[in-house]
C-alpha cells in the first residue's frame, strides 16, 4: 500500500528514464488499485513493461463493495494479477480455496495470475515447508485445466523473509522451487511444469538478486520493499 497516483507517475517517469527494453526479460508493476490507471497511462506505448493488480475478487461482478474484479482490472489496463500473496493469506485470511477461485477468475478474464506460495517461520522450523508448498499449489490449481494453467506464474515467497531483511539462501530457494515445480508436474504434466515461470520473493535486493536469479530453478524475482525506489528496482531488473 505505497505510491498513490501522483507518486506512481513520478516513479514511472524515473524508472523509464533509466530502463531500456530487454528482450530476455519481463518487467511488471503491481501498484495499488487506485494507481493502476496512472501507471498504465505513464507507460504509454511501452509494451515491454506490464502492469498488474495486487488482488482481485473471485466473482466477475456483483454486490461485493470494496472489491475489484478481474474484468474491471483488465479494462483498467492490467495484464497480471497477484493471487494468494502472503499478506492476503495471513493478514486477510485468504484460503487455498479462494486462491483457486481467483486464479480461475483471472484466467477467464485474460489476466495472468501470479500465484504466491510460501511457508511461515514456524512451519520451516518444524520441517513442514514441503507439505505447505504442496498444499498451497494443489489448492490453487484445483479445477484448473493444464491449458488454462499454462500461463500462470508462481512466486515462492518464504513468509519469514518478507520485510525482515532475512533472505533464503540460493540453496534454500532452489530446493523450494524444485518442490513447487515437481508438484505442478504431478498436477498438470511435465510440459506445463517445465515451462512455468517460478519466481523468488523475500527481501530481494540489488546485492542478492544476481545470486538468487542466477540459479537454474529461479526464473525471476517478486520484489517487495526494494521496488519502491526507482534506482534500487532498476538495479535489480538489470541483474
């Protein structure tokens, strides 16, 4: 919940002045809902840069005051939607069943879901990381066909590493990514799993982005606090 419309426009002006298109990577911004159109307009014809929303509701329309639907997000210019972010799960109580409905709603509307999964510190210390990841992945893909799921992006975000300054080691991240990809393969087949992009999120900074994203199993980063400043975010996406 940072950067209202005015700040968002200033951020995009600063970022686009520093960034030239790179054919080998995708850069997506997830501003607060009220800043989405400002970011879309600020990007103009920059098709190399995408915009997503931080959350959507499970239904396309109706009496759900305060929520935004996938079709509304699409009309506003979004191409992606975060689903199941750790704060949605642990602050707002979002369930695995809701993540499945939101993934379905996003894909129906032509948005690409970025599904977030990850364990709490207590779960990691109890040796439950693998089971938590499998449960979250299985729950989110319930009722979704392999064809519909193919474009989905998964972001592994260990909850204990978000905003804490703690970061999973590359080895820990790779292990988690392998668990996620293996579970996707069981559910949707090896072809979908091998092509699915799996990102790492959790205190990603300019000084650790290269080590993390240089791992074969890690396809990119879901950046938190370091994305709030154009210079640090540019340094990360240039890794």
